[in-house]
């Protein structure tokens, strides 16, 4: 898996729900392993949210993550993972932590 061209920003209160906005390209670099790839994002201490890519392809991603109980988000983590199915644990990158 590879996540390239990534960028992010924290939107202010009242703009796009005060969301953590992120974008980039998720690429499956191990095209013969038959496993899918995904991105995980977590804001404000909530659980991880998954955004799946496609096997043997590159997928453009642009998403907004926020906590509906707050005016803006100011704490987020992102990591790329390879889905190894239900028997083996997934391989994930070290989470990147973002604060404005």
C-alpha cells in the first residue's frame, strides 16, 4: 500500500462542519497478494473510520471527518492498512497524528 500526494487541513468552526479534511491517492502496490487496502481516520478520540481502496488500482480520496458534538475538529490520526482478511491481523502504517 502507498498513500501519495496527501494533504490535509482543519476547517474552522462553521466551515464544512469544522472537519478534518484530507485527500490523496491510495495505491495497492502488492498487486499479486489478492488483498485490498484502506485508509483509517480517527478524530477527537472516536473510533477508526475505514475508506477502502481497490485491489491492484490507485484510488483518489477526498474526505471530511468531524465530531458532530463540537464546532470544529482539532485532533486527528490517519493510517494506511492492508486488509488480510478475518484470520490474520491487518498490516497498518504507524498512525500519523495531526493537530493544527
